[in-house]
């Protein structure tokens, strides 16, 4: 266990280093600005430290009644004014630079992540929760940005301030400086002590929050069912119970962590008192002027600040790096094998599709498709039937090359699909899936997706062919109605009609219909079937459907079970074989 | 934010005590420069004669330590009360928000959108919590220090203090000006971030379609557009906030120059001592330190305010008065006497809020007690809308729906929903056990009642197949069950309360034919008779209903038994024949569409279609 933990920590640390290197690679693009910003930071720090010295010098000139040397005071005032002006300017430019760097790095990282998303194999995407990926691209990058910005500005200036202050103090008066140097680290320790104590409480807090979020997700997500069963009160009290626990735990976590500030401020006061007393004695013996002492005091007041900031920045940076590591994990994910340079662009496919000795499985331990052979002639209609989980959808995944075969090959018009560009292969198929998906945008844009240059006329024609025109017409803005992410107010059936219209518009040479009409009522479906039939004429089509009417007319019916084609033929021959298909068919007549 | 203030009311004591102790802390902190001045003037330069008073230095030194300790104690006390108030506030707010959402009617639920509700209840409320905490702790501390420093300066020297009078309002203008300016800009940044999130999620859910249409590059372009807008807005708002620190720095240090000048004159005249000048300058630098803290906090507070707006937005969603929608009608005498139908749709129409056209138009029929009503129609014909009117989920917008003569708008919601057992389209179960899920239907259901419902729903084999039977664990959304299993349990859930009206909203779609048939038989044989509504696209599911309502585009295209409708309803015939193509031929041949012969065949072929599905369930 212990070694396990150590290993994990080790891994975490090396992961952080790797993430750091990656971050630096992104920052490197802005190296000029980074350098500029660092110079400005140095200028700012030096001048900020210089101003109290000047102020102290001025104070030293105010010796008493009638003893003030005005010209010297004016000279110092002028110096202070110049220092202030330069500091302010460089601070502003530095802030602007840092903003620029941070937000551009973030943008670059996001875009890289998104680009990678487009190239990741579906194998990866299917295996990962969408919410997790989204939170990497959005929330993690955001946290990283906050940490980066804060780290960037504060770490550097903080370190410089500490060094500068130390130098000044040591130059002015070594004993007083030692007082400061000795007491200050105490604040560091105090902060660290509190942080380790509160860590477990914060962890507990996030656990309870997780519990609460999933309750919210469940009940608010299914609000209608909650109301249907009048369970509002029961749900509220369950929420209340979790909420109470959260309140207790949050109070402790927040209170204990908020002790940090007063505690470090207390240490700060100790330093101040120490400098005051000790400095006074030194001053009495003439070791330091009152002006310098006042300057010392103002340093003592602010000296611990960068320490506290740095400790804050370190945790922030660690957090940021942890988030960065999560994003880079995504960006570094192995992309799908890119299209070869000599990959063929498939145009006007005739529709010869052949699967030869195809083996495929999602996980090596669970064999799925084994030695699958099939030859489809141009224009043939292939229906795939079989119980759920038998591999129907898998065949489509392979045809579209969403997944690559483990061994064997799939050929279109005699060419292995792995030597065809993915884009041209996929656009040669028109695909309608059971799951409907619309892009947020207008109805028109959605239909036009596969053929962006289509005229409005063509769009309407396609919609009419898909029997979608009549409902689109009735929408508030017709074809310009904006649909949201998940299709919003459209019903499942209407969304499916739009997906069909989308394919009707681009009319590719081959078709894949995976339960394409499952959400549409039978009457509309019958009409669409006619349109489909027209569309399928002369086009190689693959159909997965439950409704036997479609399947019966297919040229080839593939009966699949456990990843194998156990029977193959047309409706009549299969019935005559009295095999699985025939049992499947006839079993329905009993009971 | 104002609207949310009431949730802080229970923490009045804490909300007052926290800043009060902060005040105490600040007060002691403000004494420090005075003590220091005393060390310089009376300790180092005692009497101006060059003689030092070491005893005074020690006394004042101890005084500094004492002030530090008192400061520590009072600030820890303040932190405690602030944390208590902030956490208590957010707990109350979260509960209120949750309660409010629970109270929303269906129309509002449709509008709200789950994911934004979730972010509002979680991250937004958390942001507000830290905002409140910080305000209680620091937003008050800062003005106290700032004004306290000014007052202290007045006690030392009025002329020098006038510099504070000029500098402080200037600082206030800068700090609040930037805050007010950037607040809406931060909201814009948030909106842009939402868009980035939206397009990312969309790309994941639609990955197959995007790749099938080879839209990867188009999507990348869209994404880049959104990230650019985001970066631009972030940089713009960043530029403005970047002004804050330099400008406050200039103001404070400019003030220090002025203080040196005035101090020089005053010392020269003999009105001030050196130590006092140091103290006054100290006060000014204290203001600067405070402002730097304040500037860093402002971003948090600005964000919290933006979140508060979003949360307040949820509270603004109000339900429409249920009885107010359309005029209600009381029972007409004639109907009340003797022959009141169990349920009467009296020229009912329904227009969803915000929709352009009627979803249901002039629906008019009566239902007797114990009858089974089938509702069939095409996609979007209004089937679900029709049954959703019965438990009052959506208000009738025209005509009236009467239950035993009472307009349902006058029946209390609780009572109405208690009578109805609803099996929704989407089979959803909740985290817990099978038992706890069945208790949704009837909280105090006995073991017997549960098993009876399970049997009727044909779910005995599902329950008995699980380890722990009724105590079997169910994960969130019932993901550890198959679609068919979930569906049977949702049916059992509706039956366990022995409803007077049972509504199956296309709920048998994941059941194979045989189970579907057994279920319907079980319901029909129930004692006392449940009035049942079956919504379906399958003609077989409603084939034996006492009455079948055929909907077409929100209007009634026909009503009657299967045989009647085959005779006289064109829409029904089309639906039926689309599912039983062989029937059409026979009907055409025999010209007797409703004969027993054809019906038998029809059922058979339907069963054949379900073959694949019934396999899929297991």
C-alpha cells in the first residue's frame, strides 16, 4: 500500500514535470513577450522597493522646527514622482502582456485539444464519458488559465521582491535584517500547517458535493417524473439531508482554511514589533537613521506578503499543472492513423463492397466478429438482422471505418478502404442512424450539412422527399428556425426526418440505414420507405431494421448472432433453410 | 443579489458580528503606527534632546505585541462568523433553489434546461458563497482601514489629513468604476465560454454524423471562431482590470509625495514631529496594501454578483396560475344528475406557452369508468400532449376537461396526481433499491402490494433475478438494468398505488409482444377497473381497446372500436395497413376489413416484427 502510494506520488510528480515541459512548449511561441514581461517585472519590483527608500530619505530631512532642507526634499519628491510614473507604466504593460500570453496559450491549447478530438479514433471517444472530455476542454483549461496567469505574475515578482528586500535590508543594517529573516519563515510554516490540516476537510467537502450533484442531476433531470409521482417533498428532504451535511463540512473547511490569513498577519505583526523594538535600540546607538527605520518598517509590513503569495501560487500552480496534465493527456492521445499520402480519393463509387476474412473485437478478451466474408454487388440491398449485441452496428462501424478491422480487409470497388481517404470513403455513404443528432444552427444549415453549396430549392426538395417539409413550414421561422444543441423542442421523430432529409440532399452512391425510421410512426414511415426505395435504386445499401417489411425485400439478408454471420440469403431461401432466421421468424407466432 | 439577501436573514447575528470583529481588528491595526511614532519621538528622540528612553521603547514594544495578539483573536473570531454566515447562506439558498425547481410546472421545466439548472445549483451557488464570505471578511475591512486611516491622520494633523480626503474618493472612483465597467464584460466572457462548451459537447455527441459527413474541418473552424471570441473578450476585460493596480499605485504614492511636502512645511513650522510624519505616511501605505487586496477580491466579487444574477433568474421563473388559464366551468346541472361521465374531454384544445399554433384542437369525447382507451396517431400528432392533460401537467387552454363532472383545474394538484398512475415514455428509475423505487408510487406500500404490482407489470422474473430481490440496488437512472427491465419496473411503479386512471404513454415499446399482451390482460382483469389510456404507434397494442382515438395533426380524425375505425376512418386504415401490409390485400380482396381471419394474421405478423426486439431486451 505504502509503496503503491509512493509510486503514485512519484508518477504524479513526473507527470507534473511532463506537463510543465508541455506548458513551456506552448509558452515558447510568445517568448519575446515573456521576456519583455520579465524585464518589466524586474523594473517594477526594483522601483517599488526604491520608493520607500526615497520616502525614508525625505523623512530624514525633516529633522524638526526650522531644520528642514526644502531644496533637498523637493529633489527627492521629484525622484519619487518619476519612479511612480515608470512603475505604473511598466506594471500596466506587464499585466497586459501577461493577459495576452495567458489567453493565447489557453486558446492554443483548446484548439489543439479540439483538433485532436476530431482525429481521435472512435474507440477512444466511445470509451470515455463525454462529460469528462468536455470538462477537460472547458473547465480544466480554465483553471489552468487562472493558475497560469496568477503564477506568471506573482511568482516572478514575488521572488524578486524577496531578493530585493533582503539585499536592501542587509545593506542597510545586518542585525535588523536578521530579525526579519528569522521570524518570517514562521508564517510559511503556519500556512503549511493549516493547509495540511484542512486538506482532508476539503476532500470530504468535494465528496459530499459530488453526492449532491448526482442527486440534482437525477431529480432535476427527471423533474417530470418526480412531479408525476408527487415526490417533490421526499426529494426535497433527501436534498436537505445532504445539504445539512455539506453545510457542516463546508463550515469547518472554510473556517480552518481562513485562519491562514490572520495567522500569517500575526507573524507579520511580530516581525513589525521586532523591527520596531530592535531598530529603536539600534537607532539610539546611531546605527540607523529614523528615515531608514521607517523604510525598514514599511518593508517589514510587506515582506511576508510575497511569501504568502508564493505559497498560494505554489498550490495554485500545482492545481493548474494537474489540470494541464489532464488536457495534455487528451492532446497526447494516439490519433487515428492518418490517411496515407497515396490514399485514394473515392469518387463516384460503384458500390462493390467486399469483406474478406474480417476479424474484429472491441476488447481482445471478448471476441466479436470472426472470419466475416461478404461480397455485395453494386445496387444490392443488404439487410442485417439478429438480436441486440450481435454485431449489427459493429458492421456499420467497420464499413464507415469508424473502427479499423483487426485483420482481413474491407474493399470498396476493389480497393482496401484503408488506402482510401476517410473523408471520401465516408461521404460516399449516406448514413442515417437511430440516434438523431442535429448541430445547433438553423434547420436549413442542418439539412445542408453534407452539401453546403445546395440551393434553398434543393433543400426544400430534400425536405419534401423526407416528409419533413410540412412540419418545418409550421415552425416559427420555417427553415431558418434555430435548433439548439439537442434539437430542443423537436420530437424524436421530427429530428429523424431531418436526418433523413440531410441524406436525401446529398444522395451519395451508397447508403447505411441503421434503424433509420425507428422513431417515426408507421404511416409516415411507409411514405418515407417509398422515397428510400427510390433512393436505394442502383445504390448499394445496408439496412438494419426490425420491421420485416423492409428486410424481406432485401437482396441479401445477413443473420448475425454473436458476431458471426450464421445465415445468409434472401427471405425465401432463409425460411426454407429452417435455420435461425426461420426460428426467429416463426417463434413469433407462438404464445 | 438583493433578491437573495433574504437567505442571509437567519444569519443576522453572524453577519453583524463578523464585520464587527473585523472592525476591532482593523482598529487595533490602526493603532500600530501611533505606537511606532511614539517609539520614534519619545523613545529614540526623547524630548528632542537626543536622550533616549529605553524603558519607553520596551513598553511600547510590548504594546505592539499585545496589539498583534488582540488582532489575531478578533480576526479569527471574525473569520468564524463570516464562514458560518456564508456557508449557512449558501445552504439555505441551495435548498430554496432546489425547492423552487421542484415546484415548477411542466411548461417551465420544458423551458429551463437541466444542465444550466445543475450549474446554477452547484458552481454558481459556490461562487456566491465565496463572494459572501469575502464581503463579510474583507470588503468591510478595507473601507474600515481606509477611513480609519483617514481619521487617525486627522487626529495627528488636519492639513496632512486633507490629502486623504482627496485621495480616498479618487481611489473609490477608480476601484468601483472599473468594477462596474467590467461586470457586464465578465458576463460576456462567461457566455462565450458557454459557447465553447456547447460546441465541444455537440462534437462529442455527434461525432459519427460529423465524421460521416466529413465535417471535421468545418467544426474546427467553428470552434476556432468561438475560442477567438472568448480570448478576445478575455483580453479586453483583462486590459481594463490591468489598469486598476497601476492607477491606485499612482494615486497612493502621489498622495505620499503630497504628504512629504506638507509634512516638510509642518515640521519646519514645528506643528509636526518626525515620528508623526512617519505615522501619517504609514497610514497611507496601509491604504495601498488594503487596496491591492481589494483589487484581487473584486474579481471574485464581480463573478459572484454575475452568478447571483443567474441564480436570481431561476427564482424569477414563476408558475402560471393553474386555475387562471382559460375560464373554468362548474358542473352543469344536467350532467351532475345521474349520468356524469367519468372523464369528459369537452372541446379541449391546448397551446403550449410560447408556441405559435395549437397542439391539440377541439378534442371532444367521453370516457366511462373502467374503459380502456387507445390513442394512436403519427409522430407529432399530439398523443402524449393529450394524456399529459389528464394529470394536469399542462393547462387546458380551450374547452374543459372534467373528471366526474369537476373541472380538473379545480381539483387540487395533489389529489389529481394521486389518482393517476403514469408510465412515461422514457423509462427512468432512481438511485436506490427496487423497493425505494416502487415506493415512489406509494410511499407506504406493503410487501404484498408491491409484489402484486410487480406481477401485473410482468416484472417478477426481473425482480427475482436480482440479488436481494426488492432490496436489489439500482444505480443512477437505472443504468444497471436493460431498457425492457426498466420499463417493466416503471410500470410496476405506476401500478403500486392502485391508480384510478392508468396512463401508458408509449411505454410498452421496449416490451416484446407477448409481455405487452400479458400486461394488457392483467390490467383488464383488475378488480374495480382501472380506466386505462394506452398511447401507442403499434396498432396491436390498442387493437382491443374499448375506444380508439385517432389523432392526426392535433385533431381527432376518428373515434371508435378497431372494427368501426377500419370501416370509416381513413387515417386509421392507413396506419393499420402500414403495419400489416398483408391485411390490405385481404381487405381489398374480401372487402371485409374487420373479419376475424385477417385480425389473427395481423397479430401474427406483428409478433414476427418484434422478434429482434424481444431478444434485445435480454
